[in-house]
C-alpha cells in the first residue's frame, strides 16, 4: 500500500480521483477510498491535489524510514511537504509551485 486516505479529513471534492493515472480512487458515501491499494505505485499526484491533507504517502526505507508518511498542505501556490517518521518526529519543507519549471 502506498497511500492512506484519512477519511475523517476527506471533504469528498473528488480531485484525487481526477488525477490518479490508474483510476484507483473511488468515491463512496461522499468519501474517497482506494479499494485496491496494492495497485498504487506511489506517484504522489493525489496527495498534491488534496487540499484537505486527507491523503498520506507511505515512505520507503530510503525516504524517511519504515512507517514514515508524507503529507502535503497547499496554501495558494505554496506546497508544504511534511515527512512524519515512525517515531513521531516531523519535518516540513515549503516549495512554491510557481517555481517548479524554473530550473
Ligand atoms: S499515489 Fe498516484 S497511483 Fe497511487 S493512488 Fe495516488 S494518484 Fe493514484
Ligand atoms: S482530494 Fe482529498 S478531500 Fe478531495 S476527495 Fe480526495 S481525499 Fe477527499
């Protein structure tokens, strides 16, 4: 499983469903769900689209350690990426999406 949908935070906007290249996310009772999580390849498109910070990406051992998760919070053009390790420590970096094609 590569993502976790935090259904208590989901507002049912459907943005994650639109961007998932594998059509893996479905809306059930106005809440996003991923019926076959084993098919997710962790492209992170859905977590970038979710303005409710309702999707977390599980990180491999090389990217934050086993049990680590990454979430994104959008603030206008700013994306705040937070990595929370299994021991609870967290680090956030902020990227301006308007700069993404500059380099
Ligand atoms: S990480 Fe990519 S493949 Fe996986 S559910 Fe999200 S959009 Fe789909
Ligand atoms: S983008 Fe986020 S809030 Fe919108 S349906 Fe998907 S998980 Fe729910």
